[in-house]
């Protein structure tokens, strides 16, 4: 006997089986029952066999007269009977192994039978499952994306920069008033009184600054929210409404911590000074050494910095190349090591007075070592800001200009489509295209990778709520593996990293299925990691575990969990057809193919878009948040530039006699300006260079894996703007400080 079995994409596969006739039964009684055949649409009510429209092709030439006669007399009564076991072996499929149940009508009424069925049938096994949607929504909201820790982490360098600037400013103030403080000590007031006086004075100034900082922080937060609702609306969706909320407890907590930290820094600076004898303070001697970070006779920062540098170098070879978080930490460690080494080099020994000064640059370098505390503080602030901008800016992602590259986020598919109604036909076949009045000639060189879809929660980055059961999609992994589509950012340990798509077919335990997700979806949308599982409920009400075995780099599949088509059909048999597709087509016919498919599949609600545009839409979300974090780095650079400008002004004020002497012995004003400019340019370049070097280590995984995708142009322009900004501050402060007459200062020497 030849019979059809339902295959994928509504294909009917012909099978054959041999039976032996055991008995010939009379065409009467239970053997003659037209209701044994279900009421198939397209067949019920047909007058003859040639009028059948069952939804699949029929060879009407094989219909004989006696077949028509049988239909006229007996309709759908079976012509042959096999055992239940044989029938299940032939026609069991993903929908089950039975098509109907018959109950003898003499034993009970329909009402009694219905009551009995309701008592014994489990709703879950009939496809009915109850979910606490209100509780799930509340839980998703409670676990919504919390950016406070991210802001705090990325603000760490900004906070350190602000504290260094506070120390620098307070230091300048104390140096200016050294003789005044010495006089107070000389008349008999104790060291503790001076320390208390300076701390309370700093407290008042800090309190005013904290109040201003809270006000600026509120304006900054409101500005960010306004940008998210306007120019950055792509990050959260145009329909998402974000309201500003500032609890008083949060404001007081932030203000209290800021006040404590600033007062702590002020006390450290004041404590150094209060330990000096009044004689030295009155003579303004030794103030610089009292305010240094370390004692010049014991420059511990140099060996500590060298040790940290060694740790960073060793860790570089021991850290997995794909561990982005670890390399970010290594970058911070390298930055600290460089700055400690720079600090140690400046404090290693005093500038020599016996060696001849060969150039203005040599003289300028020596001057940076005269007050190492000031120099290191400015370099620290600048390097922190540059490190933030480089480390964050390198993570910006832009869609590749060529959507046909298989390794990019488009997977090499120029078109991506979703439909409202499922596509039940195989669009890769002529027969499937004919269903939509298309042919292979209309779509030359076009092929499709279809996906079955089980709707779920939105796990894209634009959704701030946490998703627990994201959209699940089934795909034939071989179609993607053959094309080597997409790039993988991670594969679970112990699995084949050469063919990660085929991991979807390796699930032996049908209770736990292997799944693949986009990296951004895994980390930010689901708060999961490789090896974790997601729990779904299949159509029979049973828990379904999906284990995440691999992650895709930034792709157009964001927000979706992928499993094999075979496993999908077994767990969700009622999800017939495909509602998501990736389209391969030649570049020269892209527009024509897009128009032809959009028109032909309009009745099923096809939304066909360029994959590059879809990817850009997804990447805009990540880039928006990175822009916000880069603003924090920019604020750090502003602080560094301000500190550099103040340092220039302060150094010129302290060295007016020295600069006047240079003018008196014949150096022109231009030469003196050049000396000051070169001296502070060295500090600026050390800060920027160390920040770039440490930032480069922080983005090492991106450099090794996706060097071509890094935003080199934007990074280069940003660093160029930083150089121009820093040099402008140095030049402006130099001109401002040297605009007055210097020679009159010699009279005070």
C-alpha cells in the first residue's frame, strides 16, 4: 500500500507498506460508517472526486469510474482497516498519534460523557495553560534594567578625577596661605586647631559645591531623559514614556557621600601641612614636600607601579581572549601602574643643578619634577578621562556597509522579513512560489532561510523590562551552517567552535534543548550567561528547558532564542508554517526582489526590510547608552583640562621671579611662553598617552576579533578633538598668565 505522510513545509512524502488481507468484511454495520473519515475541508459536500480541493495536489487522471461510484454510494467510508498499532506507526506525527475517539452511544448521553471528560482530562495536556500575567508583568518591571550600577562604575574615574581636582585646588590655596598659617602656629595655636580650622573652612566650601553638584546632577539626569525621549528615542522605543523621579533619600545619600569624600581629601592635604614647624611655614619652605603624595626620600610608587605593570603583563597572557570584562579591569590596572611609575620617576631625585640645561624642553621637564604632586594629579585626571572615552568609544558598533558578508550582523542576508500569518509553503521550491503567483524566473538567485516562531516577551535592548520567556524560533541549523552565517561571540566550553550552529541538533534529552541567543540579548535582556537555562511551557503544559550553548555577535536576531526546527515542531506542533525569514538575493536585483515579494505576500502581512537598516536600529540602542557613558568621560576630561589650566596659572604665579630672571638675561617673551607651554604639554601628553595605552588594552578582545569593525574614524576624531582642547587650554592659560610685566617681580626676589 502506498500512502502519504505529512512532511515539513506541507510536503507530502510517499511511503509504502505491505499488508496481508486477513478478512473481507461486509459493507454494512460499523464497517459502513462515513463518519469514520473526518470532515476534511474541500472534500465534504463534493459531488464527485474530481471536485476535491484538499489543499494538496491530486492526480485526477488516476480516479476511475468505480472510485466515483464508491464515493457516490459510501462517501468517506474506509475501504480497508488496519490495526491501531499499524496506523500509529504510519501516521503518528508532531500533532499526536490519534485523530479521533469514539464512544458507544448506548452507554451514556453526550451530557454525561462531557461531564466525565471534564473530570478526567487535564487542561494542560489539552493545550490550556494558565499564567499569572499580572505577577509576571510586576516581576519584569521590578527586575527592569537598572543602570545605576553601570553609571556608578563608569563614573568611578570621574569621581576620582573630581577628588584629585579638589586636592589640587585646596593645595594651591594652602600654598598661597602658608605664611599666614605659620603665623597662627607661631603665636601659640596648636596643630589640631589649624587642622580643625582648615577642615571647617573646607567643609563650608564643600557644602556649597555639593549643593551645586546636586542641582547640576538633577539637570544632567533630566537632560539624559529628555535626550532618550527625543534624539535618542531609538534606545527605548518612541512609545516608551520615561518619567523623572528623584527621591529625597537618594539626593541626601549622594550629597552625604560627596561631602564625606571631599572633606576626607581636604583633611589629607591639610594634615600634611599642619605637621610642619611654624618657622618653615613662615619661610614658605618645605610646603611642596609636605603636600606630596609620597616622601621624596622613599618613592614607593615606582616599585609598586613596576609590580602592577608586571601583573598586568602576566595577566595579559593568562586571560582568555574573549573575556571583555577581564581586559577592561586589566586596562584599569595598567593605567594605575603607568601613573605610579610616572609619579615615582618624578620623585626619584630632585632636579640636578650641576648639569647644564641643553634646551628649553630639558628645562621644562625638570620643572615638572619640582612639584611632582601637581604634575601627577593633572596627569591622573586627564588619563582617567581618556581611558573612559577610548574604552567605551571602541565598543560602538556600526553596521557594515556590505550586508552580504557572512561574518557580519546581517549574516550575509540583505533582506529580513516577518509575516502576520504563517507561510505554509516552501518558498525555496517552484511549487511553493506558485502559491503566491511567483516563479523561480521572477526571483533569480533568491533563496530563503525560514524560521518558525513562538511568540514571547520582548528581549531586545529597547525593552527596559527583563524578559523571562523571550520569543522562541525554530530553524534548520544546516541552512545557516552551510552559509557560515553570522559570527559567534561565545560557545559553551567543551563544544565544537568550528560548527556552532550544529550544536542545536545535539540535544539528546528532549527535556533540555540547546539554544543560541544574541550576546546583547543574553547579557542585558535576560541577565544570563552561557550554560544557563530558560524555562518555557510546551503545548502539552510540560516545562521545557532551553540551555544556552552559544551566543551570536551583534546581529539582526536580537531578542530571539533559536532552537532546531525539529525540536520546535515536536514541542509546539500547532505552530504551522513560518513567520520569519532571511532572504538571500543578488545585489543587482535587490530592489526588484524586495518589491516582488512585498506585493506577492501582502495578503499574509509580509514586512520585508533591509537587514542593514534592521541591524542599525538594534545597534542604535547600544550606541546610545555608550554615548551616555562617554559623556561621563567627557566630564572627566573637562575637569582635567580645567586642572591643567589652573596648574599653568599657579606655576606661573609661583615662578614669576624665575621667569623674570629669564627675561632679564635675554630670553624673549616668546621663548618664556614656549618654556611654559612645553612644560605642561609634557604632562598633557603623558595623561593622554597613558589613557590611550590603557584603553587599548581594555579593548584588546575587540582589536583581535573585530579590528575592521572598530570605529577608528570616530575614535580618531575624538582623540584629535582632545588634543586640540588640551593644547588650547595650555596655550590660553599660558597667554593669560604671562600677559602682565614680569621684570617688576625681580624686585621682590
